[in-house]
C-alpha cells in the first residue's frame, strides 16, 4: 500500500525543523542583507571596469604585427597608487562575509555542503558558459572572414583575466562549508594556519615554480577568512584605535617586505600568482571596511544609492565577465579601421578614455539584456531532489580542467570552445538547485498572500509558493550569493 505523500513531506519538514533548532543561535539568526557589503562590491566593480579602460592599449605596426601594453602600469605614479586601488582582496573579504551568512542560512533550512556547492557552481558558471560559447563562435567567424589571427588572439587574451578571478573565487567559495566549521571552533587558529601555508608556498616557489599556483587556493581562502571574522564581529568592535593600528601595522609590514626585496612592490605583479602581500593588503582593507562601516551605513541607506547599487548588483557577475572581452574586442576592431588612434600614454590617449568607458557601457547594455538572467539563482520547484554527490563532484572537476589549462598554458581559441563545452556539461550535471523547506510555522491567523506569509514566517524570499508554483522575483542585491 502506497504511503501518502503529505505525511512524508511533514516528516521531512519535521526533521529539517529539528536540525535547524540544533544549530547554534548565530547560524539560525543570520541577517538577510548587508547594505555596506553591497556598496563595497559596487565600488570595487566600478573601479575595476574604469581601471581596465586605462590598461588595454593595443597597437598595429606597419609590418602587420600587433602588440599590447599596460599603459597604466607604465606610469611612474602607478606603483604607490595601486597599493590603494588594488581591490581584489576586498572582493574576497566581502565574499567571506556574505558566503558565511549564506552557508548559515542554508544550514538553518536543512541544506548541506553539496547543496551549497551546487548553488555556487550554477550561479557562477552559467554566465561564464555563455561568455565562452559566444566568444568561441564569434572569433571563429572572425577568422573565417579573414580577420588577422593576431587580432583574434588579442581578443582571446581579453577573456583570460575575468576567468582567473572566477576560478579563484570558486575555489575559495567551495571550501566555505569546511572552513566555516574550522572557523566556528578556532577562528584565529584557522586564519593563522592558512597564512602559514601562504608563506610556506612563497618560500618554496623559487625552487618549484608551479607550487606558486597553490596560493590561488591558500591565499584567497585566507583573505576570505578575514571576512568570516568580520561577519562574527559585533557592531562597533573592535575600537577605532585598534582598527587604525591594524591598518598601520599591515601597511608597515607590507612596506618592509617589499622594501627588503622579498616581494615586488608592484601589486599587479603580486596578483598572479598571488602571494603574502595580498594577505597583508586584505587585512588592511578588512580593517578599513570595519572602521568606515558607520559612515558607509549612512551612505548605503540613501534610497537612490540603494536603487543604483541594487540594479547594478543583480548583474554584477555579467558585467565583470564581459567588460574586458568587450574592451578587447572594441580595441581589436578599432585596429582594423582608420579611426584616429592616439599613441598610448599621450594626452590624446588619456582624453579618449572617457569615450572608451562610455562605449563599453553601451556595449554592456545589450549583453546584460541577453545574458543577465543567467546570473539569477536557478531555483527548482519544491519537489525537486538533490543531485547525487557524484554529479556535484564531477561538475567541479569538469569546470576546473579548462581553467587549470588556461592558467598553466594560456587561453587559446580552442580552449575557449573546450571551456564552453565543459561549463555547459557541468550545468547539465548540476541541474537546478533544490530548495530546503523552512520549518513549518506555528498555527496562527495566516495572511492570505503567500509572500506575506513567507515574510511572517521569516522564510527566505526565494522559497517557492508551492509545488510547481511560480517563483517570486529576485530582490535587488549586489551580493553574488544564492
């Protein structure tokens, strides 16, 4: 005799409710939104896009060869300024804060590490798969129409920089369930252990150059761990004098290790592969974020800023992935025209940068319209089952194969196609994200509106209305989180 479906669902909900009640209080009571982190991420993304327009400078020589240079990095004033504007560590600090909160919310709803990995992978690789597929098809078409191979290679290279960040961010985020457990037991010891691994890799990277790439995992996990610590730090703690001391000490130590020649003074050189300098920089940025939080909270609370940050934040990953390939494509196409091209570094070249930025924004608008929805969380109906562990693990391996190849051997046109195929396969393996049911509400006079009921229960806004029912629209958010 078949067991009725409703009792099975009730038993599952009861087990999830019991599991949620067994969690520590800080894992049950997790804030849904951090406006300061939204604003910080928006600032970082805007700074990255603007700075890249001042870096890419290709030139077509009379003999038909193409060369590129990083014009911004060649300026005498660039090296000290990049200490301030190297915001990549801040991305990972913010990712640590929101990632830990997202993991705790998922745990409170009865989810596990595989659910977390599945959601993270889908959220990040679906937009990347579209980028790689479009670039592969478009560049092969350009080759068939006779575009110079060097120009095509220039555009291919433009896709490589966003992908390294995606790989590093994924590697750090997929380790959040493990690192969160270590953090809950011994937060400072966990951070110290990761920092020791970073220094150990730096010590031996001269003898074994490939070992330096291990810091793509160790370094960014350590910076992410700073975000964990901030996430559990009460408001107003530590004091301003302590935070100022951390900022000063981090920068003094950074000046010492670069001044002694142990590390380069150029933070772009220290970025790939990453080293201990970026952990020091991340420590200073994490302390500065905490120090400025009262001011940033007031700024982020302004209505128009919330609207701008929210609208940009819903498509932040699409902007990040596409802006540099579009910039490389624009630069490559300009090489094939008679449009005036001032020499890099001249006054005319610098005055043209606002026009280049405006052109990139204009090119991004149709891209966001076509591919922006891939960034939204792919949520399944309530009756969806979790994917098998083997499928999730296989998807991780499939994603990192082309990424590792690109890191070691460089990005090529063929690898673009292979990466698109691998990312698409991973999406198919992962399917859609199951939504763990929140604990059943206590009997009460329930509102008739389903969304109002979810708000009363404290359930997440992305929970479905019912089996097979429609999903509510995604709220404005700059956090790249499910």
